[in-house]
C-alpha cells in the first residue's frame, strides 16, 4: 500500500489537466473543518477562567441564537413563497389572457412564444446571478450542506452573498416554469442564516456586533448550521421532526441531547413563523392553516405507515428502476456539462434553452390533450385554463403545468377518482421525467425533491387507475397509489436505503453522485466493509514535517509556502503535539505585524483568532523580510499538547470510527515509543471506497 | 485530587452499611458494557476472512432482525392492549351491576368493598410476580433501558423472564385500576425482544438456533436494543418517528445512517403490526384506525406547533412547578421505600394498599360528585355509569376513573366545551396528582407517562375553562388548553429541557432521579461545565495492575480474584495493550478445562466467546489446582494491541468526549513515553457532577 501513495503522485503529474472532475479522483483543494476543539493553552486558559454562570449564559445564548435562526429562516421561506406566488400569478394572467384571445381565432403560436419568452426571461435572470456572481448558489444546495456538516470546507457556501443569490435564484427558476422545487434552496438558506446569525457579525457587510464571539469556531458553528438546515427543512415541509431527523442523519457523529432540543426548537419556531406570516398575507391572521410550503393534505397516519410497508415491498422495483435511470441520465449529463459547458454565458444559455423547451413541451401537451374536467367551484383550482374545453370545464393538463408543482402533487394525492385521464398521466410522467432530469444541474438555484415526488405521484396514480383493469385493486382511491409512487420514486432517486436493503450493491443517490463528481473528500459514517486489512500505517501520510517548540520564522514560512510537500500534512511539533495550520498562519501574521510596528510583544489571545475567523490570511499575503526570518517564534501557546493519537497497527475501521465520531481534522499516528510517524487526514480516509472489484482507492488530484 | 481518591476508600470503610442507596454515592457494583469492539487478533482474523458478500449478508440479517423485532413488539403491544381491555371490561360489568343494585336501596359500601377487593387482587398478582420473581421488571423500565443504552450493565434487564413478568405485571396493574400507564413497560418489552431475537437463542430456555451468531457482542446488541426500544415507543404512541427520536436521544453517541433507517423500519413494522392485529380483533380487518395504544385524535399540526411555542412561554411555570413538586415528593417517597420497604412481602402489601386507596378515593369522588352529563350515543362513552344521575345522563367523574387513562386524556382534549365541571376537574387533578406520585416506584410494572399527561390535561382544561372569567381567552376550545397543560406537565416532571432553557440550574428529571438513587454510574452526553480544570491524571484510577504477554495462570487467578484492589481496573499488559476482564476470565476457564481434559491445546476461537456471551463465568467458579497455577498462558491473541489512549495532561471534557463518543469501557492513560500510568473507567467520569457548590465529586460505594 505504501507504494500506491508514491504512485499516486506520479499519476498526478501524468494526468491531463482538462478532466478535473471525475468520480475516480479525490480533490485536494478542499480543506477540512475542525469539529474537534484544539485544546491549546489559550483555549484551556479561557475555559478555566469561565465561571459556572458564564457557561449558563452561553447555553442561553445558544437557545436565543436558535430561536433567531428559526425566525429568520421562516421569514425567508415566507418571502420566497409569496414572491413565487405573485410572479406565477402574474405570468398566468398574462398568458391566460393571451391564450383566450387566440383560442377562438387561431394563432396560438404567438401565445406559445409569449409564454416561452416570459419563462426564459425569468430563468435568464436566475441563471445570470448564479453563473456570474455566485456559482456555489446553483443547484439544490443540499449536497453542499451535507459536505459542510461532514467537515469539508466548501468555499463561500455559507456567505451572505450566496444566500441572496440563492433566494433570488430560486424565485426566478420556479417562476420561470422550470421543473424544480424550492425545498433544497430553503434548506441551504437556513444553513446560511445560521452561519451568519451565530457569528454575531457579517464579514461581507463588515459589521461586527461584538456578540456571540464564543461561537466563532468550527465546532460551535457546525451545531448552529445543523439547526439552520433543520429549520429550513421544517419550513419547506412543515415537518419540524423531519428537520431534526435530517440534521441528525447528516451531522450525527457526536451528538448530545441539548443540541437535539435546540434544533427542534429552531425547527418549531421556523414553521410557526412561516405559518404566522403566511396567514397574515392570506388575510386571516392566526388561522395557521399552511403547515409549510408543502402541504400534502392529511392522510390518515395509518395509511402512511401502511404505504411505507407497501412501498418497501411493491413500490421498490419501479421506483428503483426509474430512480436509477434518472440518476444515470443525470450523471452523464453532468459529466457532459463539466467538460463542455463550463463558461458562465454557455450556462445561462443552456438554462434559457431548458426554460423555452419546457414551455414549448408543456404548451404542446396542453394543446393536444383533451383532458377536460368539470370546473368544480368548491375544489377551487387556482389556475383553471379553459382552452378548447366546454364552458364550465377546464383543461386538467394545463392546470398540472401551470400549478406550482407542490399543488400538483397534492392534487394527484387527493383529487377524486376520475380526475385524470390515464393518457394524460402517462404522457405527463414521461415528459416531466426527462425535463426534470435535464433541469437538475443547470446553473440555477433549484431543488429536485418536488419533481421527484411529482413524477412518482403521477405514475403511482396511473398504476392505481390501471389496476382495476386487471382485478388487482386494493383501494378505490387512486390517490393512495400516488402516495406510494411518490415515496418509491423519492426512495429510488435519493437512494433512501430502506427501500432496497436487499440490494447487494447499493447505488449511490443523486446527491452522492454530485458530491462524487466534485471529487469531494466525503467521510461516510462507516469504513467500507472488507477494509480491516488496512492499518493506520498504510493509510497515513508520511513523512511528517515538524517544527521545534521555538522555531525560526523563516523555517515556518518556507514550510507553509511549500504547497507541494505540505498540501495536507500539518506541521507536527516534538512528539505528538501539533498546531493546526490555520492557527499557525495566523500567529505568523500577527508576529510579523507586531515585529514591524516595533511594539513590545503583545500576548496573543484567543480573541485575536476569533476576530480573524474564518478567513485566515493565506501564506502568500504574508511578507517577511530577511531580518524577520531570523526571529524566533514560540509556538507553545498555540499547539495542542493532547492530540488524539492511534498506534500505527490500528485497523482502518477503528481509525475511521475515531476520526468520524470526534469530527477530527487530522489524527496523529504514533509508534510504540510515542514518536509521530504520520498523520491521517480526511483524504486518507475518503479515498477508500467500495468499487466493482471490492475495495478501491481513489486517486488524488490537486484541483 | 489524588488525595481524594484515597480518601474515598477510607470513607467507604467508615460508611454505615444500611444507607446503600443515595444520590451522593456511585455504586461500583455495576459493570460496563463494551460498545467499542475489542480489536484483538481473533476479531481481526475473522473480519479479514469475511468476504464482501459476507458483509452484505450480515447487513441483510440486520434488516431481517429489525423486522422481526418490530413484528414481535407490535404483537406484544397488541396482547397487552387486548388483555387490559378484556379485564377492565369484566371488572366494569361486575362493579356496574353491583352499583346499580345498591344505588336505589343504599348499601353502596358493599360496592366499594367489591371494587377495592377486585383492584387489590389484580395488583397483588402484579406485585407478587415483580417483587418475588423479577424485581428489575418493576417500574416503567425506561430508566433501565436508558442505562443499558448508556453502557451500564444492569443485571437481568433484557432477559426473557423479565419480559414475561413485565407484560403480565403491566396488565395486572392497569387492570387493577392503579394510576399508571403501560407505555414505559412497552418500551422495555421492545428492548427485551430485541436483545433476545438478535442473539438467535434464548439462554433462559437453553435453545440456540445457531443464527445471528455474529451479533453476540455488546456493540451489535446495543444497536438492536435501541431498535427494540424505538419499536416499543412506536407501538405505544403510534409514532414511528418518535421512536427513532427516542433512540437517537438515548443512545446517540456514535451513530450511522443505516442504523437510523433500520430503527425506523422496526418502528414502522411495529405500528403496522399492532394496527393490523387490533383491527382484526375489532372485527374490521384492514381498517387500521388505531395508530397506537394511544390515539389522542388529530389536532391540526399547526395547533401542535403553536401549542409547543405557547408551552415554552406560558405553560412552563405551572408545569415546571407541579413537575418539580411531583419529583420532590416521589424522591422522598423513594428514599423512604429504599430504607424501609425493601422486603418483597412489604412491597406487595404496599401495592395492594395503594390499589385499595385508589379504589376508595375514586369511589368517594364519584359518590359525592354530581357531574351529570347527557349520555350522547354518538360520542360513545365506553363505560357510562348512571349512579345518581337522571335517566339518559351519566356521571362524568365515574367515567374519568373507569376509563383507561389514555381515553380520559383523549376526552379532555376533544370533548366539547361544557363537558366537565370546573370543580370535577380541580378535585380530579389534585387527587390524581397525589395518587400518581404515590404509585410510581411501587413494585409493580407500570409507567408514569400517561398519568403525567392526564394530570396536565386536567389542569390545562381547568385553566381553559376559568380563563373566560378573566377576559383572557384565546381559544373557545378548552381542549387546546388541555393539550398545553399536558405538554407542560410532561416537560415539568420529565424535565424535557426545552421547556426551561432559561433556568440556571436544570432540575433532574424523574427518570434521572431514579437512576441517581440507584447510584448508577451514568455517563451523560457532556462533561459538566467548569471541569476543564481536571485532567486525565487526576481522574484516572491508578496504579494499574498488569500482566505479561505470557503469564502464569496463578498470577492471573489471584489478580482477578482480588476484588478489593481490582474492582474496576482491568489488567493491562505491557505498554498500552489491555485484554478486557471478561475475555480474560473466559480464556482462563477454557484453559483450565482444556488442561484438565488433557487435550492438546485447541486454538480458542471467537466462536467460543460468542457461545459464552453474555454470561461469562465468575472467577469464583473457576477452580485451579496447584499444578495448573504453574502453567503459562499466552494472552497475545486476546489482547487489544491498539487500545485508545490519551496523554495524562488531557482535560476531562476531552476524555469525556472520547469515552462517550466511542462507547468505551476503559480508556488507557499514558505518559510521554507511552507507558501506561492509569485507566479511566465509567465511574471515573460519572462521579463528577454539578452540585450546589459547583463541581462535586460523588463518593464510591461497593454496593
């Protein structure tokens, strides 16, 4: 295995530059977050100074912050919802008027062009801000948040600018009639809000409120971000418990009960805020009838549990098949995009093309369908379109396309038998499937959850309608089949594994595929099976560069600047005491500045690190003169004298468990005499994965 | 701090024997479970032999086992529910007939005696089986399961006998009219089922099905037990997601996504099984209208989230006050019971007394109340009792007492305004409060969840009725106030902390109190605040006894037998390699047996350990002759060559986090040269807690 480490470096040099994204590579450009407090002297001094009352105040602040996170996330969700509704309504009235004008006299192609242009315009705005201003705000945002909670530092993922682009982008793409949902972006928004609020300042706006300074480190911030993501889920789906479960699943390695309760609190406040403001907007304050952005109406909860069991048994195969097809198509499309559509203007054009095609396809389907349904005043279709139907009837296909997808899902679940023609459903399923697949991965801010649900609900309901043809019917209500279909489709494409425990080789989910294609060093919750053969000695990076306790500044600068030898390894001092790289960089800068201003040595405090967090200066920005290089720097205060260590014979699963459970950034490997022989970092663990031929090793790439 | 360790031993000798249970003590009689796989040579060899297919098969077995656990737990819940209903119905008809006979003519005291005798008889049976056959089956079982999941070995807690006594006991106590719920016992039952099914054998029945042998160790068993507990919650409350959250909260230290899904699967199957069989029992199979043993009817989920927020703001104070009062009274009662009522026959008599008093109090309240309500045929009161009411009316107080408490809670939530007289509610609250407080801790199998809910719902509804007197009403429906009250009371007595984040010193919950009174070394999810002053050197046990790699049998036997020096410390070999005690004991026995039968040395396999798990022989049962004592034993295969270690300067929170996150049983403390200087075990961490005067240290006791 030792040889492979060297051979990787060879392959790095030989590898052509252009194929930078590949699921067989592991990128080294991603740094790690440190979810384990570095217990250096400064940290311990502060903790020991703090009284019991101080700890209680901190605890109360945490609750306050979580309440704020929930409130703001709810507000943002409310804003998105109202804006989408307004814009969609506007578009509907313009198009409807136009269609009605031309229905009788002919010339509907003008309506089509109007529709396509309107949609493309919305999408263009959404794509431009994403492609040109903040590419990280594209897509659903859930993969990015998963990575963040996993401990991977994705640049700019929780910045204010990202939030603004995300929110504006999702409004544009939903209003632009794309086959997307707004749930993923909501979750991302919640996470950004949390990262901002908990730090008590905005580095983008250059405002520091001088509060919550204690929370300015990765460990604390991660806890709040998981609360924010939960609040986002809670607002999007009206399911506070679901939010807690989402966070538990993604973040759970080390967990404690108080955190669970805080997350639940944030989720509750978020749902509540959303409901309250929506009720005010709908002019019946206090009514609180919208539990979330999605309300699928109430199924008996036994129907739900029955459906769950049935989905595992019956819905699995079609859901799994369609899900796998969706993922495979999207995978190839993404590869294609990475290779050929990487310039922002191309991305904008592709998004506009998809918008125009979506409008055209929808229009054609509406035009050729004759799925007329009586207009039921009680039922209250929001956007009825008469088209060629008789008076008092409406075109149900048109409604399906004009409605927000959430509403369409709800209709598929709850409309009475006979509301849909089988052909309508069949054509709709196929069209929507391919459109959704094409849309996900565009440079727009958009989620894929609701489209999956809608596809599943459509084919589920179709099967429900077709079953009586064969004498196989269980329920009279096809809505229940729609529910099964939705669950199965979701399970199939997101690979919620419970659907398919019997599969011998679990296929990766859609988000996992996109994470892999970004070559992110994602550490899963368990080591791959059959990895007991590997030991720490074989997976670690070595040799390790090290410093003395009092080191010459020149040596430090040289080592930190030398990225080729030092890309992942962190300087290790003496035996097993290691100051992490960020801390060291910062110390260096302060030292240089202090030396320059000829001040007597000021004692560096934890506060200085907090003020700089999370944007420590890169080594390139630090200029050291020849004289300064000869100065000596005392690193004692900044190193962690008690890092976690493992013996070099430790098996990979054991190393993995320790690393993951404690949220480490680097783990020191020592020999019998406690001498440091290597370091295990994120990439050393992430590169082992289960491939077609058993345990495989990913190659490392600098990009 | 070192001095304190020695002073503890002094205090142990000087401490009077009788006060064995005290929340200021930490018992040393509880052993730990090992939730970290000991990666000794045998284990690693087996893991490395296993193919990828083998791992997949294991994974499928886990799903199968979880399905089975869910199914059996659902069945048991169904059995309990049906038995309780049958017995309660029987009792009701006997008493009703009797009361009706005497209502007109007088002589109701005979009815009272009949009622009291019937109740006492039921309770006597329930108390006898608990007190004489299996005391661990007493109470709700939740504290015991919490301890088990925390890693404390509570003897006999997951045995078949415990399950039988628990199930029979809870049926008796509920049918006996005690103020108890059956939810706690359901959770305990689920856990026992899980522990049994997952091992593929019953040691009690001496049947080994030779399946699931891989799961015969603490780590795997713990995962299944958490699934079983979740299935129990799910059956009891009809809330599969709630079950998952319960398990996450109690067990969560190291967690992975697949486990979450398996637990969810078990929970779903459990609810589904319960519903299915109950629907068959109620003669409308497939109807599935009972989501769980408790069905509180449907509140709009916004009402729920609104209530949640309101509870935090308003319900807290009364709920917290009453909860704290409940806990304080129960605390003193428990102390009293531990000191004076420890003989089984006394316990049975107390339980019978409580049953008789409960019956009498209920009877008196029914007799003196004139809360007559019109008998609504549609509403369908299950147990109407006319008593002195007019024809077509029934006594609502009698109904409240005769109903299963679950039904009463539901009525308080959903009955229309005007169903209850304020006086009825007030008297009921007070009476029920004291009865519930007296009942919890009796030697019967019974939970306290539903009584808490019922008390809360009663005072909540009372407040709801009284509010219009002051012009303070928000809702017309007093049922919503009942919901707030129930939530607040539950939060108050179980100390669900979200209710009171603002309190500076969180009071312990009811279960925590009972865990503390048992002096269980419970390791909470975080180290107490202000414990950064302590380091591993100060908390560890030392000196450490150690073995050589090849050791004389006599030395091993002597060290293991010497409980006084060795009560917690596990033999440590060479530098940081330690074979855990159970393994060593077992090895010793096998060695002795092998030596005796004059066999040539058979290689000891992991299978031998599994066959013996979890009841390894005590050292006293191993008799070693003088010749055998001189034999040498090679421990290489049984020791873990890569134990987790920490430097002696590591702070307590850091040690705590490592210990808790990995579910360790002992953590080796080493000096700079990697020499073992001490061991940190569960009791070393559990004895630090936050007292009135900051960080306090519990004393250690052998009992």
